C-alpha cells in the first residue's frame, strides 16, 4: 500500500483534486487542508510514503517550518511542493531533497520572486475560498497580456507596482485596475482577457498531482 498525504483545498479544491488522483487498489490518498506548523509531526503517524504540499497558511497560523520538512525527508518520505506554500518551501529546500513542480516553484527557484506574500491570499477559513488574488497570479496574467499586445510593458509595470504596494489580503484585479492610468477601453479588453486566463496556481497543483500519478504507476 502506497500512502500519500496532500495538503491543498485552496489552490485546488478537494473534489477537483480527486478527479486527478484518488485512492484505488494499493494506493491511499489522504487530502488535508492547507498545512500549518505542527501538522507534519502529527500526520507522520499515518506513515505516508509521499507528502505533497500545495497550500499552507502564512499568517493565520505559524507556517510549516523547514526543520519539519527536513525531518520528514530524513525518514525516507518523498516531499513535493507546488503552487503556494509548497512552491516556496521547495525552492528553499530543493538542494536538500524536496522536489518542486510548476511555474510558481520555478519563479522562486530562479530568484524572479523572493517574498512569501507573492503567493499569499486571504481565505475563508471555513470554506477555503480565496478572498483575494495572489501577486504571482496577477503578474502571470499581466505578462501574458503584454505578449498578446493587450497592454504594453510599461502598463504592466504600473499594474504590478500597484499590486505590490497593496496589502496582500486586499489584492484583486478591480482594485488594481481602478488605480491604474489605463483608459476604459483598455481596461475592458484586459478584463475580458483576465476572465479567460488560467489560474496558474491551480494549474501547478494539477501538474503536481499528475506527476505523482505517473510516479506511482
């Protein structure tokens, strides 16, 4: 029996995660809420073979510590990370054995972003619904909007600057666009582009689950 613990629920809802990877035959998948400090020590009682960290708390509780992850890996458990807290911790611990997956991990690992709050969001602790938009997601969309000639590089830089200067629980597209110098026509075009854009943190989470699925076959 291969046992896998996956901390998610925010970047990728549990029902969508189970559509990709669910328990069957000799594989048991345990989905848990975003990880906080102390969870790994407690959950190691379930004797997992693989742990995947997607989402984790940043400010609501103490974040999962580096030593906690290192202690798990020392016991032979494979630890993966993507999307949010997982991407951040993987970028800090990849040289010690934690494996990072996806765009958000690569952004941290390359040094393009360095701050915890680039992936942080305000969430409803009961429903795990995101109440704000993370900077990394907005930057990803604005970068693609430049590639599609919807906005210029200078306009993107203005939008990112506004977003960075906004406290993370209050970040959203409406707030950023309202403070920008974009004219109404361009705002409308950009809003349509945003509505049809991928959620990069969700895509990273899906990529991680599909990677694990290929590993355990």
